[in-house]
C-alpha cells in the first residue's frame, strides 16, 4: 500500500488568519514528505474559502521548493476551465522546476456554482466531454507540434513550452461513474476515486466498475487505483469529538454547494441544517466514524487493510475538514508513527 495526502488551504470563517493557514498547510506537506508519503495532491477550486486553490500548479510549485521527495499531484484540474496549450505549459513548468515530480490529474469538476461563474452555460454533468478531449491533446502537445480542430478547442500548430522533464508524466483521472472508469482504462491513466461519506460498499462498487472497464477494454490495467478518504486518527476523547464536529461542520458547507441550497457570502458557504442534508452528504456521527477512516490507530489500520484487500494501490489521506490545526497535526503524526509502519514493516 502506498500513501498519499490531499490537503487544502481552508478557512471556515473570516476570523482565521490566512498566514496561519498558509504556514500550517506547508507544515503538513513537509511532515508527509519526511514520512515517505508518495504524493501530495492539490485541488482546483474558485471563489471558495473552504478550498483556496485557484491554480493547483502554483500551490505545487510552492510546495516543490520546500520538499525533497514527495511527488506533486494536480488533483485535479478542471479541464473545462483551461486551454490545452495553457494547461500543458503550466504542468510542464512544474515538472521542470520540481525535477520531474509532476503527476497530472484531470477531472470534470464538482460544483455547479463554480461552472456558473467560470464556464457559464455549462452543466456540470456534461463537463466530462472537456476532460476527454483535453487529456490526449495535452500528451500530444508535450510530444511536439500539433494542430487541433476539436469540439471545444481549435488552434493551429503549437506545442508545449517547456516540455516535461519526465519522459512519461503519470496521468490521473478522477472517476466515480462507469464511463470515466472506461475512459481511464482505455487511455492508460491512473484512477483516483472518492466515496465521499458513503460506506465501504461504495468502494466495492468502484472496484466492480474498474474490473468491468478492464474487461471491456480487453487489456490489463497497469496503472494505480487510489482511493481518498477523510482521515482522522485520535487517541483521546477530545480529539475524537473535535474531528467529528469539524467534519460535520464542513459537510454542512459541502452540502450547500452540492445541493445548491444556500448562499455563499464572501467565499464562505452557509451551512445547511443537518436535517436538510441527504444523498451523499449525511452527517450522523456514528455513520461518519464507521464510514470514514476515523478512529484509533488500530481501527484506522484495520480499515485501510480492507481497502488493501479490495485492491486499492494507494490510500489518499484527506486531511482537510476544517479541523483545528494542532489536532490535524496530531492526527497526521499518529498516522505516521502508528499506522504506516503496519504497511511497511515485514
């Protein structure tokens, strides 16, 4: 099992100092680098304080200058918001600056609110078409000159400047739907999946979709399948309660964005009352503790063993949930000290 980490610059309210958020995020990335995490992932989101990431390549370039070994994952860029020449060049510049540590992930976005502002008129459920046109085109631009006449982009002969340092940049696709698993396998991409707050059976459903995609493609899947989960490791009742309170609070904001059920004021989504949340956004504390990778070091180890048995190649420790910085660092350090060794020691 390989370990990766996803972390955002996040503010839950205007009282939080932005410099403190900045410094904390970097400290978490450096902890992961020293501990041997394979990859750190930075998302792309716009006009939201809970995920401050207007350009993932900017974040990753910053982290590259303060780390030594950890790979730098764009997880993920929303293809509909980019021009292919721009995306190829930005990504390759990061690869150059970091000495070949880039992993490039593309996706279809999550929040209709963002599309209404960044790509007016585009329905989120149709944005996968942009990703499917973008991905092979970026690969072509990295190889050399290419002219393109597609559905969404048209341009005369051009290439990416600079070119990546790596001969083959690892490409990732964010997948939950069967059509995206099919595309990822057919195009030799790694896959990252996020079951949100759903139970283990949701991950099992993704495994089935991956297996079906491999059978349909008629060729082996040689990439990695990574699974992301909110993770909290605690050894005290106080840290347990803080973790559950934090994730329930952030899910109230997330539910606003997913359900388009509230306002966003100065970048802060209003929290939707818990009784109004449904679908993938449920906040019962016992359910959250059971479904997410929350618990004692021993409980967390057992949960990750389940994903390992399912065939997950890399576990993505999703650190961001509005949790107090000290509690967040304790959780990560406990994970490093008491969970990771169970998967690395013979």
